[in-house]
C-alpha cells in the first residue's frame, strides 16, 4: 500500500512528530538521490519498526573543499515518489541554516577508526558524518538506525560512536546492494559515462579475484593486493587504497583470515568509488 510521507522541514516539527509517534521508530539517514540500496534500508526499517523516518540532507561538512558537494546529485520529487511506494511515514528535509547556523561550533570526533582507509584521503569527512548523525539522532530519537555495509567504515565508526556516547539507538548494518552486473549501488554512479561505467566493474571483479585467491589457499595480502591492483590498473582505475582489514578494528592485516574484509577506494575518471567484501563470502 502506498502512502505519501509527511515532509518535515523544521527541527521543532520533527521533534513533535517523534513525540506523538507510538511504537518503535526506525530511521534511515540519507543524502537523497535514492536507489535500491537506500530502499533496502527502508524495507529493513519497515520490518522492525512501527514508524519510519527517512532524512534527506546533503551534509556539507562531510565534503572536502575539492570534493563534489556542488554537483552531488539531487532529485527530491523522485525520492518522495519512491518513499511513497514504501509508505514511509516521515521525511525530514532540513536546511543548512537549520543544521549549521552561523554560531555553530561543535563537532563529534571518533579516534583511530576514522584515521585509516577513507579517513586518510578525506580529511574531516568522518567528523562531518559523526556530527550530522549525532544531530539527526538527537532530533529524531529513533529506536533503530539502518546503515548500509557499502560504507563499511562509516558503519563501524557510527557503531563505535553510538556505544561510546551511550546513544540508546541500535545501529543496524544491512547488506551492500549491487547492480545486476555487480557494481555496488551508489548515488555517485550517476557521474560515470558509458565507458567509465564498464570500467567501474573492475572494483567488483577485483574483490571476486581476491576472494578466489583466498579460497585457493593464498593468504598473503601483498600477493592478493598485487593481483587486484593489476586488474584495476588494466582498467585505468586510479587506486586510493586496497586493504585487507580486521572487520572490527579496521586495522590492516598482512595475512588474510576467515572474516577479513577486503576494502578499496578507486577513482574511475574523477569519480571516487568504494566497495568491500568479506573475503570468505
Ligand atoms: O551515507 C550517507 O549517505 C551519509 O554519510 C549520511 C550517513 C546520510 C550522513 O550524511
């Protein structure tokens, strides 16, 4: 049954709607331009909650000065029609002035986990994410928050923050969703032209290759990463990082283990794509 969500544009109204909601509240934070990956989070939220809130907010503080804040894709009307089909209750759609007024001075920082992988090349990115998610959780006060494993590091950082700062919200990780050919779904895939879209498949293929090597008994990470690197560079991908990590600490490993996660970030043209996979999936 479809139902148009109530679009809320002020913090006070969002708090009121939350206070008058009965039962469990599930929350899906997004930057909009929704795809099946986001919709899978909404579906998970619907299964576990009585009321579902989705936020749509392109958070400026998680973008670096030379990143794509200005061109980040947006399509509010399409987002609302997708959320209508899933009968989402509320869409929280705040403005920059509301979230970061001129007098704004506070930040939430998680150590260590934010200093590796994407944190190395995207300075202050995670500070922006942890800060906006804290603000959204304070306003919406959800019982559950649903996040995709595509942003594996983001999920771990937010779970660490939730536990360290005693948030009552349970942060639930949901599986990464892929296109039919294996490309991880991302709003940024829109930046790829036809030729780049084909080359972008090298991320997924390199993960499959790593998984196969591990299955064949190869645990040496230098060896695995060298093969992945070859495959990606043959497709003109520019590698930011390829690592095999402990999924809990995010620390790099030299020998892959059963639950290791292979994580990578690669530029295809100017578009930075990330992907990851459990090495034994
Ligand atoms: O994953 C995203 O889309 C964003 O980082 C999030 C969690 C909505 C915070 O802006």
